[in-house]
C-alpha cells in the first residue's frame, strides 16, 4: 500500500467587518503522487466556496489597515449624519403640551440647558430655582416659535458676609463658559472689592474699583491655553465675544484690555503661589529644584544653550516695575550686564570643527549693524538638567558671548560649594570653544 504524502494548501483569506468571507484555495504544487491526485481534486471541489464580497471602494483590497479604519469611520458617520441633525432640530423646539417638571401643573415656557436635558419650567418655578443658586444659568423663553435668552434677575451674588456697610454693586461677570452677566454683588468696606470678588470665585479685572471679573475656572483655562497652545490674550478675548448667545447682549467688548492690564499676569503669580505654598510653609520646594538631581553626592549633568529667536525690540518699551517672580528663574539683569561688560573682550579663536556655529558674537557678520540696534535683547541663554528641568536663564544683550556661559557656570558652582560629593558635567554645543577659552592661563573659574 502506498503511503499518502501530506500536501500543504495555501489559501487567501479576504474579510471585511460585517461582510461575508471568501476562501480561495491555491493550486498545489505537482509534488504529490499520482495516487493522491483524485483525492485532492475531490477535496478541492468540496472546500472551494465562491461568494460575492461587497466592498465599498474599488481599491479597498490595496488599502492599509489605517486607511480602512478611516473609510469605515467615515461611512459610519455618514450613516448617522442626518439622524443627528434631525435630533438636534427636534430638541430645539418646545414639546407640545410640555408641563413644568418642578410643579407638574403649569405649562412650561422656559428652558434651562445648564440644569440638564429637557429641563422645562414655568416662570415661577424657574425664578424660584435660580434666585438663590445657579446664578449664571442662561434661561431661554419660548416665543415666536423659537427659544430666546431670558436675562432674568437671578438674585444677589455674595458669600454670606453680614456688615452694616454692605451695599449692592453691579459688575460684569464672565462665567466659566465665557458668557457675560450683569450681576449685583455684595461688597462692603471691611475689605477691598477685589478680595470680595475672589471670595465669590471670580478674579477681578483690576485691583482697585474693578467693574469686570472672570470666573476662576475660566482663568485656569486661559492659563493652560496660554502656556500649552500659545494662545494670545487678544485671541482669547475675541473668542469670548464669539461665545455670547446669538440673540444675547454683549455687555463688554474690551475683555482683552482688561486681561492685558496686569490682571492675567497677577493671576499667574497667584497660581504659582497656590501650587507651591512656599510663602506659607518655608522650606517647601519653590519650583526651581529638580527632585531627581543629586543632592549630596552623585553626577549632575546640565546643558547650556541660547535661543536667539526670543529677541525683544527696543520699541516695545522697558520694564517699569520689578519682576513679579523676582529672581526665581532669571538672574538679576544688572548683575549679568556688569559681569559681561567687565569680562575680557578679546576675540575667540574658532576651531575648524566649529565652523558651523552661527550664533551671537562669534559670527558677527550674521546680523547687520542696523538690525542689531533695533533690539534691546537678542535672545535668552539658559541651562537645564538632564531631566529636562529648567535651572536658570539670562537675557542676552550682545549675542551669545562666551561670558554668558562663564556667568552661568560660576552661578552653578556657587550653588554646589557646600556639596563636595556632587560631580558636575557641563554640556554645550560649543564646548570646544569654551574648553579652549578656559584653558588659557588668564581664564580661570
């Protein structure tokens, strides 16, 4: 009896989510015995099933998996697109025979989407529910076959302080959604008005006699957009104006001017103190110390570099007030300028392997003399540790001179003089120039 030799059949599997499958057997090689040809032919006929596959795109078989997902997601959105639109239109109308969900008696004519889904009230219940709470909900009244904003008097905004000097004063309050409200706020002579607004969870637009205030949540959002997305105060103010209800009233159009008058910068300092609390608890980390860098012994690696794109023009004016964060990250500019001016001004010989260094004073031909005179600060020089934690910065007024790196190294060594067990390693893109400069007999740090 002849032995039957096993034969492997290669098959192509074509599938699509929600569709039928096709199994296509591929002809086997002619390596099988003649005695197995008949059996293989019967098996092939029995297992070959041909079905039609519905594929939306003609070239779907050639698409990558990511492209197939995109097509699949688009088709799903396309199927529900009209249903979503119709559902939104349906919810934009007042249902027939709608009754107040609070008293279940009177006919509902007012809607409050801030309260939740399908929150319909009569006038009396809507006023009662929003007189002592939910002061910044926007009520909408059904009239002329549409919902229109109803700016009702939702009571007085206060924090429960009882005083004989307490009075009610109107303020333009911008809520957490960017909508403007004219509200009566309780203020008294016991504390400044700005403090009373903060107690009501609003940030004042000015320290003295403010007329506009922003919700703390909105200011937190602005800070994140400013730092993470580089959104300017002007653009943010324009967006706030666009967020007003279409049929609503715009109370103030100068929100940018209010934020840019020092209110936002003061809020950033307020957030900094709230985050670290080192003013209330001395000894806490003030945000300038890397927790991963060695404290007593180990290897500390820091990198130096300059960013010449952070230039500042003279026409922008000068700083008339002291920095809010003092010398938290930036060194005293007067001390830096004195050090740089008194440091040796002899030229630096550039090695051949550094002929591509194009910053600051090493290649003075990079900037024209006329353009140089337009700038008060040419850039920022700083250092970070190997954990990407910023350690210190200085403003450049003469380009990337070698004296700026010497200043930062001296400052770093001063901070490590009581830590003999810490080994310092400096990384610099022109470390060869710095090393050659420090190797001179007259240049010691």
